[in-house]
C-alpha cells in the first residue's frame, strides 16, 4: 500500500510539471516571434520553458532510478 502511495505521488508530481510546461509553451512561442522582429528582446518565456523542461527531465530520471 505504501509503495502504491509513493507511485501515485510521483505520478502527480510529473503531471503537475507537465501541466506547468504546457502552460509555458504559448508565452515562449510569443517571445520567439517577438525576438525575430526585435533581436534584443528579452526571452523570459523561453527561459521559463527551459527551466520547466529541465525539471521534467530530473523527475523522469528520478522515476527511472526508483523502478
């Protein structure tokens, strides 16, 4: 039972990280479009998306280790 709860908690963390990443995609794409027109544009949305993707990678690696 305890193992099932840990797996559920891991799954919830991954789903939350995926949701966060999904919501960061539109602002990141908008930043890229603006950067094409204005090369000095600050691409904060892209940086946030990258950070979220790195977090997803870390969660995936942790899940692989626990299997």
